[in-house]
C-alpha cells in the first residue's frame, strides 16, 4: 500500500484529499539509525514466557504485543498527557526556520523571507498552504517562473503568496520557501495527529492496553508544581517505571527533520526528536516502531494500530525508567512526604542508586556503594492480589523495592515469614532484607496471610 493511501486511512474523512497528497510526499522517510532495543535492567522473567500476567490479549494490538514481547513490566504513558510535551517537541522541532542561502544576506530578500515565514506560520488553513505549495511546485517546473495573470492574482491572495510572487524567477529562494512551507504543513498535521491520538487513547486505546496487562501511567500521580518543568516530568517517568511512551514526535519524519536541522551536530543525540528537545544530555529515548492508527471495519470509532515505517504514532522506549522490582544496598530513611518529594525530584538525586523510605527504624546500609553491582530480581508473577519475586543470596543487607502503589491491605512474606511493607519513594512498596546465604522468595499479597 502506498504512503499516500496509508496516511489517507489514518486521517479518514477529516482531512481533505489535497492535504493527504501533500503529506504523502513529506512522510516518505524511513526511521533509520536508531539504537537497538536494550534489555530491561533490573527485572527478569523466569525462563521464556513463564512469567504470569494477570490479563492476556496482547494479540489485539501490535503495540501491546511489542511491549509484552520485551518481557518488561514497564508502564505505558501518553506523552502529551504530561504538560503537552508531545506538542512542545513538535513545535520545537518544526518551529525553527534556518536560512542557509547567501541570497538572504540581501536586505530585500531577507525582508521577503520574514514576511513569508510570518504569514505561513500564522496560517491555520491547511488547504491554503497546500495550494501555495502547488503553486511553488509549478513555478519551479516553469522556465523563468512565468505564470498566467489570473494564476498570479490567486497566488497573491494566499498566505505567503506575495513573497513567492515577488521572487518567482529565483529558483534558490523558491526552493527555500518550499522547504519552509513543507515544514509548516508537517507541523500542522503533526499537531492534528496529537489531538487525534489523545482522543483515541482516552476513549479506547487505554482500555486495550490494560486488557493486555499493560499498566498506564497518568500525570495525576506526579507531585504538582505551579510551573511546567520538563525535568520533573522525566524524573516522574523514571520513578513510576514508565518505560514506554506513545507520541507523535517520535515518528520517522520528525526524527529525519531533526537530523537535517542539526546536521552539523554530534550523533546520535539528534537522531531522535525527543532527545534533542527534552533529553540531550542523557539521550534516553529510542523509537521502537511506528504505527498508523486506523478505525476498524464494522466498529465505528474503534482505534486499531497497524505497524508501518511511515506511521504517525511512535512507540518510544525511555531507558531511564526504574524496573518493576529492584534491589538497593543504599537507602535514605525517616523522611516525611514533603521531604521525600523534595529529594526525589532534586537534580542531584539518582533514583537508580538510592531508595527513599518513610520509616526511620531500619538498620543502616552495610555497603551503600554496592547497588550498581547487585543482581537482578526475578519477577515470577504479577497479579492484582499477588506479586511473587525472587531475590538472590546477599552477604550484606538490602532493600527490595517494588514499583507498585502501596496500599493498606498489602502484606509481605519473605521465605514464608511475615515481613513489614515499607513505604518507598512515597508511592511505592519495599521490604528490608537481612544478609542471607540462599535465594529468597518474596510475596506481596492483598489478602492478609493466615496466622
């Protein structure tokens, strides 16, 4: 199926055919140069496919199948739900105009270029912009930039049409205008796609993922601040174990555009639009796959994903997320909720190296620097009323962290003995483990164990 047909399926009857045809050209990119998907740090299943999930049905959506196949218990989030970050990245990536031609060192040309950019950026009318692009294409094919008077009059009425008409015989300037116009069309369509994905996610897709046993991270759990802070959002994704994101800004066209804009910069930072805009220092975002979001036949309004290299919707992996279960040899204890949040969201805190506990009567860490070398926790089972983990033998004390919301009716058992459930990182659970010479089985149950 052609790219044009694919995009047509995605937007359905909402976008006119002319807009779809223009997008078919823009989206003829491939998402190349991405790093391979890395294995999940800090959590393993027991063998191949033996880990029990509470719900099945990943075959219903290829996105869910991709996530389940990683054998990760990481959560999924819609990026735009967090301070509209999907929109922020799109506007960052597509809102910058770079004039590389020396033609624009001439004052008159620079003035016309500014007028063109202002008018095109101000326009929300995609049909007018598509019509302007058609006129530009025709001028570039016409020797000398000749145009019938009636066509010239129509061109002058379009946003950005006057600068185009004034330089209709200058191929280099017209090519620059064409590039800027394509960028603006792509921006408008990407912003529209964000709105479509957001609506579909809340109305239908979240339920599909939950049916497949994939938990959804929502911004309600993030401690509130007055200002929108990207760093706080990234830290919340870390702390909540949000390893997967659905976003428009991770697709092939946006990533390719980012590479082109930053062509002189070091790689691989600018191979991924999210890294360039949100995480240039750590580069923790990688696109796993891209999808078209379609309506299923016979089920009006039901969203369905189909994997496609030209798809609008990207499944993005965030490698900074904490695993579902993890051992720590270092902890900070005795902090109230406000103190814990202040520490957890501070720039210098590393949630992968230290866990914060509300309780204050635990032994101090024997080997606080040993967290980085601790073995992985094996996840045997995760159900709504029972979670079963296995921890290796340790010669020093440790805290086993469970990245699940703590609840009053949860109880822990370590090797058959009742253990105290600790409040970790304000929202999660943990148990203290004394040194031991053998592997230990840790269970968290919602039902109180029999005495």
